């Protein structure tokens, strides 16, 4: 078990040299996930979902969306976001 943990930590360290993962929204909720993956060569987003109905979380404004996606190379939607 200790060896597996060391291998995972080593893998995470190696990945951190090449990419940065930012969770803009969705880490503490169901739905509304917005995840950014950035490397030296590219910036992509995985999903750009809306909050589920009945949630207290505010939606991003159009200006906020434009700001964080301005230099994005792609936005990948893994499923329908209504």
C-alpha cells in the first residue's frame, strides 16, 4: 500500500510539470462542472454545465464566461447540458 501511494504521488508530481487542472465550479456540488486543463501548448475546458435547478449557486454571467474562455483552444462537452 505504501509503495502504491508513493507511485501515485510521483505520478502527480510528473503530471504537474506538464499541466495545470483548475476546477472553476463543481468540486462541491452535483452538476454545473467547469474544468480547465492547461499546458504550455493548449487550454481546454471539459464541460461547461449549468447548475441544477433549485441550487443556491449563482450562474456565471456572459462576461465571466467570455473572460475565462477567451484564450481557450477548445471546450469539450461530455454530455448534453440542456
